[in-house]
């Protein structure tokens, strides 16, 4: 699956201290820089692009408590993803509807089809109530990545 194949344990953050959409995006982008998946200049371009995309329309899927902020970036060569999981919630799009799982997707500007395929893959994967419950109970990143790989294998 495209999403899981791009995700490594060092790109996942469990129970981060962030609160709010902006802090969550910045925290995930900083984690991707730390994991050597993004350079600092691309990180800054991604922060602006993700915020601009979110200003157009929310990327949250309210009924399942998942956010999928995303953008296509000119100076990116390959798809880069990050994942944040927080049982207490990372941000609220509307009052009393916490977003507990955030999957960030960055793709090259020229990779529209791959970008859309990755977004569809995430949306399909995270529709599973069981997967979300297991992710929210994961105590560490290896556990989270194992759960994701197990569920991704069962997808078409």
C-alpha cells in the first residue's frame, strides 16, 4: 500500500505534546526533518502549502476523528508521510470532535496521481474501527507500524 510503504517508525509520533492544527503540522514536519525525510527549506515550503490547503477546506474526516493534511511541493522528489497518534486528541475541527490520528502527506508537485492514490489509501485504511483502536492503544512506534502493516496486507 502506498501510505504504509512510505512510513517508517521514525516518521510516527505517539502522544506528542502538540495541541492545535498548526502545532501538529509543525511537529510532524520537524519529525520528518529529524528523520532525514525533509530538508529545512522543503519543510518550510511544506508548512506553508499544508496551511494554504487546509484554509481551502478542512482535511479532517470528522466521523472517524482523523486528519489528513496534505500538499504537493515543488522541491520534493518523492512522497513523504508522517503520522501522529494521540488518544486525547491533537486538535478539534469543531468543538467536542477531537482529531486523534493525523496522517500528513507531502508529494512532488508533478505526482498528482500518486498523491491522490496515497490519500485514498489512507482514507480506506483508517476507516477500520479496529485499526484506529489499535493505533490509539499503541505504546510505541514499532507497535504502531506493525498494526499498520498487518491491516495494509488485508487491503486490495
